[in-house]
């Protein structure tokens, strides 16, 4: 029953070691032996398979009880059977308290030893099982904790992905501040939030955009920003709490341009924010993303402005050559924008008309004066050269990546609805809608303006011409809308 057991005998008496070793080997045990405490610990360290230590507590180098502690530290599951000549109950009780499995009194009776060893081995296997159980419990707790952390991370990453996606969908015509407030409301699920523009000179912030659950505005329209508040933001925290509102600054190149303000009550519950730390982290992330977008927007707008200024000054140069067309392009643009709005065009399409309209004849810069300013009818060859102005205009605009949409509108502003126009003879909806709009306004204004080779026609007559050329030169829906628009202004009604 004890056969195969790995047993370490520790005693300073060689005779006892010898007799115990012989007996245990006879019973099929693997026996290790040590004369000192140090040797005992060394053996335990090297031989992890040792299951039971038969320990004489009267060793020369170390106190038996202290050695018992060391043994349990080295191998917590090993069973220790104390061998003592001293029958003092106190020392035996102390040894049992320290984790000894059992004790035997010298001289050792082999029969009793066998039963003691069987109990010790049984106790050890229970101890191992208990250890495994606790380990499993511990593992389970660890797994649950890891799982919770993982769920939190997934939620955090999903939210971050959502924020990035929302910002990536912003285009040049989106109101960044308004979109930012919407994102804050969606992500943080707050009852209300807003964006304040910071006026450093007046020392106040002014509400620009607000989103809340109800229809009633809850954000203050103006808030005075004192030094204490700014100091709070400058501290490492980069946020400030004020009257149940959380404020996170939007900064560009180290300068505060505004604040995101968030109600610190959760939607529908009315209790304080439960995950304040997480909310602050997400708010800072949104503020950072918004800052980058706003900075890019400022750069884009200044670049766009300088490109546009260059192109309009080119246009002015053309207008100087051809005095009759002075203001023609601006009038065309004004009408085209209004017409586009009536037709329900998107913001970006209206924006493209605003840019392409004033410079739609930009390509005329390449047409010689002898043709552009000729008071008589053009010859076929001259007309052919004149017809190159849309593609020339497109070529100039294509040098600016940011104006590719406008370049296409300019290329096609002389296409006709029935496919008889130039340069590509596009038909119907193949022609960009903005080109179809500009085409009608351009024709109307050209007809009603005196040219070197003919006088202006009456506006009612011009409108009739537009009606007559529906389906052939012009998109019928756009033409009808244009006629209606002009009639509302009194044109064609005898006005
Ligand atoms: Fe033109």
C-alpha cells in the first residue's frame, strides 16, 4: 500500500536511517536520506517527486519545527511525519499546527509506521486535490476578470472606431462643430451637450451648437471664463467641472478655440455620470479628432481661398479684354446658385457652382483677341478655336486637385441636352447637373446682354427662347424651373 511512494528520511543517526531505509525499500518505496536540515532542503529542491518526509526533530544544525516551516515553503504538498524521542505534547501540537501530518515516537515501530505513512500519503493526495481546486477557482476568477477587461476593451475599441468613422465621413461642407456635438451625444449618451466658441478678449464662451433630449435649450448662451477655470484646464487634467457640466477644451497649436460642454447626468436616469473617467477619456479623444479636422479645414480653406483668388483675378483679366462680358459671370453664378437651390441640389453641388460659375469661361484666356473681340460673325475656323475654351478651362483647373469637380462642370458647360453640344456631345443626365444649370443661366444672360456683334434681346423673349429650346439645348426640368424662377421675379410677365 505504500509501494512506489517516494520517501525522504531525515535523521542525524546513521543507524536509524539505515534501518528505516531497509524497511521502506523492502516495502517497495523509493527512499532518499539526509543527515542534516540543509541536506533535507537540498534534496527536496532537486527531487520534486518526494511525497513524505520522515523527520527527526532533533537535528544538529536546525530546530525541527523551523525545518518543518522550510519544508512546507519548499514543497507545500509534501507530508511530514515527525519522529520524536521527546514525548512532550506541546512540541507535538506545535508541529501539527505547523502542518505536520502525524508523529511517531522513538523507537519507531515498523507496523505503526506503515499505517502512519498510508495516512500521510492519503492526506497528501487530498492536499494536492485541494490545491488544484483552489488553483482552478483562482484561474476561474482570473478568467472572469480578464473577460470583463476584454469586454471593456472591445467596447472601448468599438466606440473609438465609431468616433473615427463619424469624423471620417465629414466633408468640406459639413459643419464640424455641429457634427462633433452630435457624436458626443451619441457616444456618451448624455442628456445634453454643446460646443462653445471661446472669445479670449472678452473672457467668455458663446454657445454655438447644442443637442439635448428635450426641445428646450438647457445650455447657457454665454459663460464667463475666469482665470481659475482656465488654470484648471491648464493643469494636467485638461478638463474642468462646473455646475454639473464637464468642459473639455478644443485646442489648435496650443491655443484654446472652444469647449465641448457635457451634462454630467446620464440619459433618463438623472444620476451622476457613472463612468466619469471613461467619459473624460472619450471626450478628450473626440476633442483631439475634432481639433485635427478643424485645423485641416482652416488649411484647406486658406488654400482654396488663395487658389480661388488667383483664378478670379485671371477671370478679371479676361473681362478687361472683353468689356462686354464684365459682370456676366457673376450674374450667371447668382442665377445658377438660386436655381440649384430651387432644384434641391446638395450643399456640395451648390458649393461647386459657387466656384465654377464665376470662372466657367476661364478657358477664354487662351483665345486670341482677334477672335474673342471680333465684332462680326466668326468663321468656321474661328468658331472651332472658340469652342476649345471649355477644355482649356478644365485644363487650368485640373492643375489643382481640390477643383476636379469644378473642372468637370466647366468642361461640359456647352454640352446640349440632345447631344449636339461640345466638347463630348454628352446627352441628358450624362451632362453634370451643375453644367446643365450653368448652361441655361449663361445663355439667358448672354442673350440679354449687348454683345459686340448684336444688341441685347428682351428678357421675355429670352425666356421664350429657353422654353423653345427645352429638350434640345436644355434639360426640360431645369428649364421649367428656371422659367418659373424668373417669372416669380416678374420677368416674362410684362416686367
Ligand atoms: Fe462659355
